């Protein structure tokens, strides 16, 4: 149920939630009243805030997880490039040695 005060006579009106956003007649003064989309009950608002607070650490944890994976991925790529360079250097040294050996044999 949605509780809201009438803008004309201040009487508390109570309507079904599916009437939110619709124009209804005030039960007290019969004036046209637009039903607010949010429940006017004061209990509903504090309930919405803790949810928001809970949602933030979840997001930051998710972000931290992403950052960790990015870091691991970056380190992996660096290691791979390092190993690849060492392998290339070894190959280059071996081909140089091979050429020198061929030269020495000639
Ligand atoms: Zn009224």
C-alpha cells in the first residue's frame, strides 16, 4: 500500500501500489491527487539506504578482483616477453657461433 498526504486537505490517503503515478480522488475532499511513485512511508527509506551501503563494498571487491587479474595478466605477459627475448638472444648467439665455426673451418 502507498500512503501519501492529500495536497488539498492534508488527509492521509492509502492506495494500492499499482495506482502509483495515477490520478485518484482524495477520500476526504474528493480532490484530484496524483499518487506518488515512491511510498511515502518513513519506514521504507531507511531500508533502502543499508542496501546501498552493502552494494558499495561488493562493487569495490569486484573492482579489486578485476585489478588483481589485470596485474597477474600483465606480469604473465611481461614474463612471457622476457623468456621470449632470452630465447631469441640464445638463438642469435648460437647462429653467430655457427657462422664463426663455418668461417674458422674455411
Ligand atoms: Zn483531500
